[in-house]
């Protein structure tokens, strides 16, 4: 296993855990008998956060592959 693959393991695991939580929370909110507006609010926000998490993961993987692991060293 090369060095880049080792650095990608932790972000992928964290995002997988976050996605399972967000999707599970959304499904639970949709199954609870509450007004439709609250279902949409409580169900949609975690799904949007899941999408943002995937986007950040893709950006992080690109950083790791390009060799820019430490962004703070630039400043």
C-alpha cells in the first residue's frame, strides 16, 4: 500500500460514518408522524450535509493525490 492510499483511508472512513448517520437520520425523520414541512426540513438538511461531505471528500482525495497534503505550510 503506497503512502497516498494510507492517507486516504481515514477521510473515507469518517465520511462513510457521517453518511450513514445523515441518511439514517433523514429516513427516521421521514417515518415519524410530524407535519410535512418539518419532515422536509429535518429530512432535507442532513441529505444536503451528506452531499457537502462527499464534495469535501473528493476535494481531499484530489489534494492527497496531487501532493498538497499540508495546506498550512503555504502560509
